[in-house]
C-alpha cells in the first residue's frame, strides 16, 4: 500500500491541525475587542512653523482614511501648533493602523463611552512596545519597561503571554493611565525635567520611546473593582515566583508533596533541535520530572507540585503555567451535513473517473473520535484504526475519555467526510490532546519518517518492569510465608497434642488463610499488570502504523 507523502498533502494535514491547536502556543482566550475605541493619539511633527499645518493636514488625511473621526471642536478655533495629542473615535479593526503614519508615536485605546474610574482605583491595561530587536535584546527592553512602569504604581500580571516580549499586561491606578501616552523614558518626572535624564538610561530603553499602544481592559459588568494586589515578592530568593501563573503558584503551595501535576514551561527562546541544555536544566532542577514534549518554546512537563518553584528558578524559563487547550468553539451549524454533498463539491465527477482513494492512506488528526467504532465497516472503511496519543500519559496506559461526551466527536465527523470523498482510502485516526501541541509535531515527524523518542512510553515501560519485579518479589515472600505456615500444621506421628500445640496450629491456620488471601489479591494485581502490558504492546504497535 502506498501512503500519501507528497508535500501538498502533508502540508495540508499539518497546517489544518496546527491551526486547531494554535491557541496552545501563542494565544490566550480573552473577550473580543469592542466595535469602536475612544482613542487619544500622541503625535510629533518635526517641521518649521510654516510647514507644520501642511504636515498636520496630511496626517489628518491619513487618519481619516483609517475611519478616524476627530472629536468635535469649534469651527473657528485655529489649530494649536504646540499640541501633541488629538482625540476621537476609531473602529477597532483600524486602531493599530493609525501607528503606520510616521508622525504618530503612540495611541491610548478605551472602549467607546468608557470612563476611567476616579483616583487610585486600579484598572487592567495592556501595552504593546516596539518590536525591532532580536529575542534576547527584546526581553531586555521588556524588562526595562516593566521596571520603569513599576515606578508609576504598575503591577505586572504573572504567567501571561508576552508575545515574544512585545506585550506587557497588568494593573495600575486609573489616574496614571493617561500619563502612559507620554514618552516612558521621561517618567516619572520632576518639576520640569525627568527624574532620570534620558542619556543616563540603559539601552535599549534609552534609544527610543518604547510604548506604542496602551489599551484599557475594563472588567466585565457586575464585577467589583480590581483590588490592590498584595506586594509582589522582591527578595532575591523569591523573585523567581513571579514566573508562575496564579494557578501554578497555588499548586506549588499545596501540602500534598506527592501530587503529580502537568504544566507548561515557556522557554526564553526556542532552542534548536540539537540544543538540549534546556532539557538538562529541567532534569537537574526537578529530579524525576518527565518531559512530555516540546513545540517551539513551550515545554510540557509532568512533575511533583513541590518541584514547581524549583522549575521557576531556571534562568532559561520565563514563565510556568497550566496547559492551554487548543480547542476552537464550534458554531451551531458546524458539522451539518449538506444534501447532495458529492454533487455540490463535484467530487462525484472524480468518482465517475475512478478516483475513489484506492491504495491511499489518509491520517486524520483530532482530539475527539467518539463513536467511530460503531461506524467502522459501515460508514467508515473496514480497516479504519485509531492511534490514541493520550494513553501513554497515564500509568494505566488507558486513553483519556473523549472530551465532548457526544455520541459522535468532531474527529469522527471529519473522518466521515473523508470517507464520503475517498470511499476506498484507508483511514488512520490520530487522537491528540488539544492542550499538547507537541503531539502534533511528533506526528508530523513520524509522517516524515523521522525518529521520534516518546519519553512517556519509555517511562511506562520502566513502570511495567518495576511493577513486575515487585510482584515477583512479593510472590516469593508469600510462598515462603505459606511454607512456614504449613510447617505449623504438621505433627510427628504419636506426638501428644498439648495446649501450646493447639495454639500453634490455630496461628498457622490463620497465617495460611492470610497468605491465601494475599495470593488471591496478588493474582488480581498480576492480571491488571498483564492487561497493562497488553495495552503497552498495543500502543507500541499502533505507533508503528503512523
């Protein structure tokens, strides 16, 4: 049988699946932006007074092209040539296009009609800074900005997606938000000049005004104002805890030291495939931790909760968080079957020409294949097989339950669509966890015939060997105990049975009964171990299908 290896198909398969998992790596779920923003624009026109108005009109013309509507002002009021801000309204999809004009330096965005709270009530803000450096240098700029913002009462969030160090998220007093529109290098300022001269600032912060976008993120209706956060740890021995998301920090303080957790560590940079220093650092800091996989800078790790803080101490790690799901919400009509689908798509013409997928193997990657078994040999080809990549993560080597709870999962529906299109093709269903994008990368490498080591499968093999050895040791102990108990039931011929002999007999009977019970329990353990071994061998065999 031939399997599809062409660049066009393989690219389609990989891209389609990674698109479904994209939120794992680079996105976090957040409310949709408002339809329109109230916007303040800080601009700078470098021109002599005689040319200033011409440049200003040219900038205004560009802003209007982006559907910016300037706030009303008296018609007879002349333009203030000393002004450096204008306000108005802009659609959300055009807001960041305002920055493309060379005279626009920064913008402050708030949902239309939103009013900042009075005084020192805290509000959530996100800022976007200039992106013109390599990753290591960009991180330095990011950290310098956060340090500068702290002087204005800003508290950085923990464990958020910094988008390659171009985004800053946190809370600050509402009264200080408009101040951010100014050049951060000049803040905080004294009576007339900055407290720290720009020339005295470190690079790259010194080189240019860093903040381009300030966006206020109001709390949903009905939520109380954001409280003043507790003082963040600043001691040298605790600063690493700032890398932990709130959920990860809560897990790190739980009293159950034996609890195993699954987390994502975000590396400061994406290492090359040959670079294993990050892996060595993790294994040294968290002895016994199992690295489930890596995609880009995101490493999925299984470790004990008491090791989370040690993980955060690793310099190469910039954040630690719970795994993020890559599931995409489905619309009400998703999966609806169109009438005459073959005719609508004109696939029926291909079928009449004999193109029905014969001799072709198609892999379908998804997280939910519920209900596929009952369709095999009916609506799905008879040779359809499922390879479940979630099973190796569990000591039982049993797969995770299908997430939807529906009679037919999304992946099953996709398989049905493929079966209609290519009824004579062989289907291979590859189930992954939507929060484990590294599994998709492993599948891509396997389809490309690259060697893929599965650390979790190796761990399961070690567990089976360890448990088998422990079972045999226990069996030997029980057999020796049974032999000893049997000796207490034997008497010499003609021996007088004394009271102490009777007591020994009863004790031996009780011990023998206990040994028999333990052997029965051991038989159950052996049966479960044999079943695990069968599932392990089945998993190995399934992986060979890919």
